């Protein structure tokens, strides 16, 4: 591996449990594009963003450094999935109208990625990157339990790069002609099992399990389950979403 692979081991769960992005996100991103021929969704994971872009572009190239993630991606006739790193995409030069990075920019070698963006971009192409912060549960007591688990149990197990997400990528360089972007929110109605499935996709959970040999979500589920009461009851989960976009 030539990249930090935090998600291949949970690729199937990642495809099943990661939250979907709101349509308003893609309305904004696509609206920035003068041409809609080719889009590159970099670090596509299981293809969530690529699928949303596919109806708007003639062709979407969706790359990920993890072959396991690509194997779990949802197929679409407009999408070509490829195993490739962000820094060496293999995409033809001066060929892309839109570059997107969903919840992944903090993992990249930006000194190599940004020149790759400039290499593949058509003149005046758009780049849009976004990240969503930690989840918030609608019930204050449930949320307090979640935040203790996230901050105390898992606090030291989060990779250093993950802190860039909490800052909304504002601490990362963005050497493009930036345009104002809306503040949005991801939102889902989830049962207890769905929410726990999502937690098991966290890189900090994987790091905890690797060090201690136990799944920290098991004990957390007992505590949260007492407060959730009926596991089939749904609660609203929200994630603040931050976008940075600009012209290449």
C-alpha cells in the first residue's frame, strides 16, 4: 500500500451505512460547471458522490486507491471506476470539467494532489471538496452519551488527519479561485442498529479494535441501547457539512 488505508476492511459496511449527501450539495456543485462532459470523483469510496454526479455528466471517472472499496461501489452506465491514488489518477491531461473530493481531502498528499488537479483540468474547470463533521443525535441524553464515546473512548484513536474535518478544511491550503459555498446539513432517520453500523465504519473504531482486540461499539451499544429504549425507534442524526469550491 502507498496510501493510508483506513477503510478497506470495512468497505461493505461503508457502502451500507455511510450517510448520503443532500441533493442541494450537487445542485450547488453542478451549477458551478460551464461544461458537463467529464467529472472526476476522487477517492470515490463506494461511489456515493459519483452516482449523484452521473445524471449530470456525459462521463464520470471515479477513482479510489482501495480496490476493495471499488469492488463495493454501485454501478452506473455513466461511471467508470478505476483503482488509482489521488496523486496519480491516470486520467488524461486537460480532460476534466469537474473534480470532486467527498470526505477524503485530509488523507491526500496535497503537494502532489493539487498539481494533479491542474494537470487533468480543462481551462476554467471546477473543483469542489467537502467534509462532514461528527454526528449529532436529536435527543440530548443520547447525544451526550455519543459525544463521550467519541471524545473519551475514541479520542486518542482518531488519526491526526481527521482533525482537519472538524475544522471544515479551513486549515488546509486551497490554491484555487474560491467561490462562496452554502453551509448544509446531512440528515438521516436511523434505528439503533443502523446507527451502530455507521459507527463501525469509523477509522477510530478500527484503530481501537486493532490495538485492544475488542470492538468498542459492543459496550457502547449496551449503554446507548438503554437510553434508545426501543431499537426500532428512529432518531434523527445530523452532520454539519462544509464545502470549499473554486475554479482551477
